[in-house]
C-alpha cells in the first residue's frame, strides 16, 4: 500500500530537500523560503508538526544540537523517498514536454 | 485586568481573545477556572490556539522552542494531559501558526477527537445521573397547587440545571465537534 505521506505535500517535499544538509527547525524554514524563491513560508505549527511526523516515519533524524536546538538530517529512507518522488515528477514533466509528439506516433 | 469566561468552542475562544487584544491588551495568564489575565499594552498582539496531546518534558521543550524561534510566546495555561496551547506574538505579516492545508486539517482533526471524547464522556455521566434519578423533576411538586407550585418550581430550578448540566455541556461540545468536523471536511484532499 502507498505510504500515507505520498505523494509528498509541497511542505514535506521542501523540508526533505532542505534537510539533505543538517539544519535545525528555524534554519529549515529559512532554507525552504530560499529554495522556493519566497513562495513557501512555513509557519511554526506547520514546521513543528512536519518535522515531528517525518521523524516519526524515520525519514529524518536528529543528528545533534546547535546551541539548544535540535539538528535534523535526511536518513537513508528519506533519500529513497526523494528518489521515488523525483522519478514520479520526472515522468510528469516528460508528459508536459513530449505529449503531442507521442500522440502523433 | 482579569476576565472570566468559559468556552466549549475553540474558534470562539480564539476570536474572543483576539477581540480583547484588539482593545489594547495582551494576555499574560489563563487559569483552569476560566480566568484570563490581561495587561494594557500599546503594541498590537495576535493570539493563536494550538491543540497538542500529552507532550513529555523533552518534547514540550522542543515544541516550545520551535514556536519561540518564530517569535511566539507561550501563555501559561492549565495543561495536564493535553489540550489547548495558547501562543501570542506582536502582529506582523506572519500571524498564523499553520501555513498549509494539511497542517490546518490536522489541527481540526485533533479538535474533532477531543470534542468527541468529551461529548461521549458527558453523555455517559448524564446516563448515570438519569438512571439514578430519572429525568429530574421533583415529584413533590405535582401535589402543590397555584402559587405554591410556582414557588416550589422556582426553588427547584437550580437543581434542575445542575442535574442536567452534563447534558447541556454535552450539547455545546457536540456543536464544537460538528464545527471542527465541517472545517476538517472542507480541507480534505480535492
């Protein structure tokens, strides 16, 4: 059965992409804002819930502390989820680009 | 300034609190008995309600720190096992605690469960009361006539209310459940 977090929501997707490097919660929000060119501004409750959830599913894990804040990073499992999502999105993109020529064949 | 109020509806409580803040106050404490403490301020604050189940000390610390990083401050309030958490900050362009549909939906889901549990518990308590006494209406009253009946009736009103209180609160909490359910449903996946 499909995992309940798949396909990834925009929030989850950006957080996982941001956590390919170790970051604490607030830095995740800043990075996501940058990665999305300002389009995705995570609020406190959304970020807290998402990190809690991703951690629970083992897609990210705490890897240490920076000052008093917990630092998280993507796990192996999280990486493989991103690969799956990448393949799914690449397929959709290919349909955008090649749909007309494919139909003609 | 202290104000007393009791809410069974999360959205109404949030609305009422924000109405108070708009009058130039900020909230400093909320007690278990429904006493909200405010102090005068010349800044403009916003307040948001969150719902969290029981959090261990460690998890609560992490929860609190995450919100504080975003400029929210935690308002002390009664929270033994789980329940409403109150967050306040100076108003700016980031006044929400939920920025996507999924997390908002999750919030309403938690409110739904909470109201459902409270409603069912109250219904059960009412059942126990009625099983014991029947629908409360003093039997002695039927023997009285005219003004004596009405005097007796008025004297009985407090008892009438008291024994029906669980059912009355159950009605409020069911309405709260329905509202949370409606919001939850409206936010579901397209």
